[in-house]
C-alpha cells in the first residue's frame, strides 16, 4: 500500500474509533434530529468502509515500458526513479 493511502486508512480508522456516537446520540431531543444523526452515522460508516477497502489493496504495478513508448525513456526513467 502506498504511504498516502495507508495514511488515509489509518486516519479514517482512528476517527471512527474516537467518535462517541452514543454520547452524541444522547444529546438529541427531536425525532428528526435522531433520524439525521442516524443518517450521518450510517454515511460515515459507509465512507469509512470504502476507504478501508479501497486503500488496503496494493495498486497495480506500473507498466513502465508502455509509457516509454509514448513519452520517451528519459522522462519515464525520472518518474520511475522518484516513484521507487
């Protein structure tokens, strides 16, 4: 997993753990507020799950030869060196 992707997953995971959903739910007084809060929590869980899934996978390897054919070896070599 890339460094940036792993960082996103870690932050999302920690955010989900540190939110006191039950404590916030106790502060709500109207039924409409409870419904909106439930929607917020469900949406957060869905986004968090998507991030966990998407960024936990290894990216496909880059086909450097494909890019060498299109834009030239020097530029591709510079990017490859910076990437690795």
